[in-house]
């Protein structure tokens, strides 16, 4: 008798979870949201825009990151097309020109 009751209980737990949480039970979720968010009034369109609008600090950060990405893409383009000429390879002045360059042989 215990095993039958246990089996019946175990069978009903997933069904109860499905009914209450997944399907919503007796609650009309759409109607509840419609009423609580007041989406049926005269200012419903403005309220929806307010809900969908991103926060100002997030918009600022996104714009900052987009500008940074554009600068990085432009720098990458310059680096991929860079061809040094002899003038660019000569040290200009100061410490860099006074330090002799030593090239050590590489071993393979």
C-alpha cells in the first residue's frame, strides 16, 4: 500500500510543477500584466516606450564603446597596411639614437 501511494505521489509532483509554474495555473498572466502595467490607458504607448528605453548611463557606455571600437578598427587597418620606409626606421634623436642596437643571432 505504501509503494502505491509513494508512486502516485511521485507521479503527481512533476504534473503539479508543470501546472503551477509552467502553465500558470488559474492565473491569467497576460491579463495580470496588462492591468498592473496599465497598458490600456491613454498613455499606454508612452509607458511602453519608457519600459523599452535603455538607461542613460548604459546608452553613454555603449556609445563610448562603439567609438573605441571604431578607433581600434581604424588602427588595425593602419597596422595591416603599414610598410616601413627607410626614414621611419632611422632613430630620430635622444637616448634612442645614442644606444647601439645589438642583434643576437637566433638559434633554431
